[in-house]
């Protein structure tokens, strides 16, 4: 059963100065990269769904290495069904949880063929009903394709959101709701990628690169790392 849509939450009370700080953060992200995109390789909604589903507990680099060969022989639901679970496994065995993922990829491909004429339904409820596609995967797909603004809160987004003072939620769902309520509307479709990329390459977990940070002077956590505490 698909997870129900996240209930909207009231925005946190934010002072004009704080709202201006947040706006400046995203204006700088935009100035650096106006159209951020996923680092997963794909060329259709279908290959995007598969790539994102495979990326759970795996790196984008590792997924891209596997899908480069997989998509060369099966980049449609029909071709993936013909390949079968064992065939899919042979291409994605380097990815974590590949047995379960192969099963899900074939199962979701079968549903797409039998129920949707081989097309990916760009509807959250229908997407989340597909095997191996949860809320986070659906959010990535819908946001990447610019169907709806969405923020999938992974470890990078969770970490960066807290360090930048954008959210204080204790769970990914809470952080997602806070970000959706707080981030200025013009930046919502791109915020997900900006936060992920910032966490992946600059605001890394152990030793954030504060000296290279585009928004370091706007970060309430900077002193914790610059002073080495």
C-alpha cells in the first residue's frame, strides 16, 4: 500500500531577518547553478524511476556504472521484462540489495506494461504503489521531471538543513514538511538538488569545507567547524 501523502504543516515562525537570510542562501545557490539536476544517468521517465529505485543505499556513481550496461540492453519496461530477474541481477550485482532491487524492477515493469501501456504514471499515488518505489523515490522522480515541487530528505539534505538552520525536525518527514513550508516558492523545484549537492561536495559529514562554502557567512553552524570544536 502506498504511503499517504505528507500532511502539510504550518510554517515555522520566522523573523523578517531570518527570512531574508534564507532567501539569500537560495539566491546564491541559484547563482552558482541555476538548473541543478540529479547525477543519476537517465533518458526517460522509466529509466529515471529504475535508476532512483536502484540508488537506495548505493552511490550514484555505482548505480550509473551498472545502469550504463543495463539500459544498453533494456531501457523500456517490455525489454526489462524480457530480461527477467536473473538477467537484471547480472547487471546490478555490484549494487547493494541487488536481489531485492532486481525483483522490484521486474515487478514494477510488469505493472507498467499491464496497467499503464508501458508508460510511467506521473502521479504520486500511482508511483508510490509501484514495487520498490516509496515516497522518497517518487519525490525524486516528480521533482526531477518538474511535475511537482518535492524534497526527498536523504542524509545529505537532513544534515545540511540542520546546519543551515533551515529545519530542526527529528525525522525526514518532519524536515521535509519544514523545508516545503519555508523555502521560497521560486526555488522549491530546485532546492532538493542544491541541498544534496551541497551536502555531497561541500557540507560533508565529518569535515565540512567551510572555507569553500558559498553560504558560509550565512551558516549558523560555521563556527563549530571553523574553530575546530
